[in-house]
């Protein structure tokens, strides 16, 4: 694999912004990061491919740890081909890694969906599958959103064992309701297997959330959405996440799921390193053909949200990661901070190894985008999956 150098870029390393920089890629990893002045003095081998970013941003590839589907393909298809198709299309949107997210379904279907996600590993043509996110089935019937109540379960370690075995060790994160009976035993089971637990779809009291933290539930799912509200006598899940800096959280930055001013409030009070941008995107996101289905129900797209057609209930997001980054910047978040939320924070919190930063020795998972937030190039493991740099 030849060396690749992208120069004249504004570097967003995942923690800082640096103007007029170059990134050198060798054998699938970041080999060096240096100034444009050093670039002009460097002597490259004859087979090195050099690309001019013309001042565009170069950043670590985005990591979506909560996504159900994309471009007409989703985890509910129970198909390796569907997950590979998601991978292929996500790569063109700056996503280089993702955790396909599985709804509560009939247990056999959940196992087949998990197996499909795992079966896609190593077959990806774009973004890499880093592991599986289970959004349930151990969640609260009081905070379902549009999850099917028929498939929500009380905590059952035998069921968890079946799901874990279906994942062959590749379940990375799991949304749970901390208040459920037996949650401490479930938490210990999951943490011993390196599964990150997230509080979500929960009606937890503040005390329940504190008990969950003691059991190792330190992350949370789509903050503000499908969780017990802030109250002055019981801060609930929302209050617990705001009050305790140890708790990290996902945000859906589409301007609909959470008001932009609440995101500004969150970033004023919560350490920036504890906030993870996700899309929670549904199967018909960026889909051109109709009809549109998500979680096996027909939906329609109105004003940037999917609504369940039969009753008009909000079904979910059509956000892309680049769209989320763009929105955050438009709401006053520095672009380097938005990239940290989209790349380095999810990599660290979910435990995805040497990803999410542009520093030597890290995986060469890269996105190049211009000031209009259009993806110019994306790279996974040192291989271009989109390249409009010329």
C-alpha cells in the first residue's frame, strides 16, 4: 500500500485545531502529522500519493455508536448484506466506524440480527462495524418511545447469555433501564464482558440512577429523550446526567430531538469529553425509494423527522453525522469540539482502541470536509472509500 499525504489542511486532530497542516498515512495508520512548511521541505518516495486539501478540514473519521439503519437498509433486515450496504453508504458521509443498533424484537430475531451484524465484520466496503449496540430489551415500558412493548423484557440473565453468545463477544454497548429488578446482576455480567452500559428508555428516579452508577452504568442513551424528566423534588435521569460529571451521554443534534439551547446548557455544565454525537438514524435515512419503513412499520418524513404513519408518533431521526457536526457548529460549538464529540469521545467511551484521533500510530480513519460541511474524502484504514480531492 503506497504512502498517502494530504496537505494544506486545517487539522482537527480530535482535541485541537491547527491551520496549514499535513497528514502522512502509511500501512493503514497515521505515520506523521506536520506543518505545511515541513511538507514543502519533505522528500517523499516516488510512489507516495500527494493530495491538496486546499484548506479543507481534515479530521478523524466519525464514529456513530447509535444507528439503526441507513439508505434503505437496517438491522431489522436480519441480513449480512444489509449491514454491508449500510457500511458502503455511510463511508461516503464521513462515517468510518459504526455500531449497528438493534431494537427489541422477538428473541430469535434479535439473535439473527446480532449474528448478521457480526457476520458483516471483515466484509465491509466502507465504514467498519465496530460492534453491536443493543437498545433493549431490558428497558422501561413507561419510556418506550416507539419501541414495541411486546418485545420489552424484565431482566433475565439467561436471555442476556443468548444475546451475548449470538454476538460472539462483539456486543459493545447496551441500553438498559437502571431501575429494573435484577439490573445490578446484569450490570456485573455485562461489565465483566466489556459491554458498556447506557441508561436509556428509563423511568429511573435519581436514586435509581445513583445505584446504576455504582453498578457501572456510566453512559446514557439519547440524552433528554425517553427518560425521566428533571423535577425539583426528584432530579430523575435527566438531572442525574446533568449533575454528575462521571456520566457521559449521547445527543441527537438534529434540532428536533433536543432544543439547541438545551445542548448549549449541557455543554456549559457537562465536560465536553463526556458528550457523544449520535444520529439514532433509521433505515429510511437518505433513502430515495418509497415506501419508507423503520422497525417494520411504515413511516413518513416531515420537517426533518420520521413519523409512524399509523398514528403520527415521532419514530426517529434522519440525521447524518456530518449534519450533526454542521448543526453543532451553527449553534456556536467550535468545530474542533464538534469533531471531538463525533470521533474521539465515542472511540474512548465505547473502547474502540486507537481510533478517533489524528496522531501517529492511530488507525488512518479520516474524513476531509470543506467549510460548507461537504465530505471531500473519507478513508478507512488508509484506504480511500471516497476521494474528491483530485
